[in-house]
């Protein structure tokens, strides 16, 4: 009886903690972006999937018909993000790029642990690859984008798409992505363990919650670690950024180098004075504005075909 009570209290404590974390993330994001106005029109939608449907939010652009659709996958450690935490960033993304944006509302852990979220994103993007020209204003091509855990999901999906859908993927945008399990021993998990919002302890908790405390060695979870894939050469032109004060710093940099060595056109930017979250969650700060300019330039290169032959490394 006492053991059952302790178990029930532990579950309740976790639910309260996660509810509070999700609420805090949503509120702080809204506060950081306060006062921003835009003419971007948005609406919620549902995307058909084998499990029923995947929620999404559509940010329409009048210029979108001539441009690829950006499919955005939010971060938050597979646990705490949602459409609201990244709403203002998606508005800015559509504004700056001129592209229509579809943000995915995939299922979150612990209620829906791996592979639920990845499967949702895969199903939604597969459907959009086939139906985007009829469903939204775009030229029928897709760019898959995401930050942090969303960057992980974005590149995992690009690796798993079937050939027909893969032909529609023009590029991927990876914003300080998670590319391997913490057990891989990335150096920045040690040297950047504390002192910023995303700590090593928090990242470990995110992975453990998402994978239900599996060690990362199990065969069934290997598809969650893009850095371990043997299909990386199939990835499209990639824009990848990292932040100095971030436990994910080294694995993001290593992933960019790994793709370059395999012949994938990579544009890599490192932000030497930034921390995890600066691009999407901190509001329109200077580093965010710089990143958006870099993204706009990369999109122009992609449109002209230059990104397929251009690979760069820069540090801010």
C-alpha cells in the first residue's frame, strides 16, 4: 500500500513539474516577443496521418506561391514545446523568408514517448510532400526546419522519408540540433554543463523522459540519433547553427563536419557569444536578427542553386 502511494505521488509530482515547465516556457516566450506586430495570417489545421491526424499551424505568405514551404518542428526537449512557444518565431520566419510556414504540433513525452513525436513528424511531412501544392501557397518543394529537439526531429525525418517525398525536400535548417544521446560523451556536455538556461542535467532529463530512460544503446532507439545514421550522404543542402554556451555545441559542430565530409552542401554558423535558445526563444535580440539575415541569404543561395555546391564555415 505504501509503495503504491509513493508511486502515485511520484507520478503526480512529475505531472505538476511538467505542467509548470510547459506553462513557464510558453509565458516566457510570449514575454520575450512582446510588442512584435506583423501582417502574417495564420490558422490552425490538421494533417492526415496513420494515427488519425497531426495538429499544425499554417502561416500564409502572399509570396509563398513562388517559394518552398517551410515545415517547422519546434524544440523543447520533446517534452515542453508547442505551437505557442514558437508562434512568434514562426511569424518572423515567414516574414523574413517570404515563405509559407507550417508548424507541426507533434505528440510530446512523457505522455507519448519515442517514437510518437518522430512518427507524427514523418507522417505529416510525407503528406505535405505529396499534397503541399494543393494544400497551401508554395511551389511544391519543402524545407524542413527545427530547433534543438525539433532540429533532431527535422533531420531524422529527412533521413527516413521515402524516395518520392525526399525528392521534394529542397533543404533543411537545423538550429542548435540534438544529434546524439548524452551517453556519447560530447565534450560540451562537460565544459558547458552549467551557467545557462539549458544545462547538461536538463538535457539528460529530456533524453531520459523522451526515451523512457533507455540508455541509448538499444536497437529500437537508434533512429533517434541522426549522427549514427549510415544514410547521411542522402541529406539535402543544410543550414546548421550552434551556440557557444550550450551542451549541444560540440555534437552540432561535429554533425556539420560529418555532413561536409560526406559531400552534403553545408552552411555552418557558430555564435560565439550566444546560448541555446537565442534564435527562437529569446525574442528579437541582435543574434536572432543576425541569424535571420543568414537564413535569408541561405534561402537566396538555395533558390539560385548555389547552396548545392557551396559549403561554408563561419563564426560570429
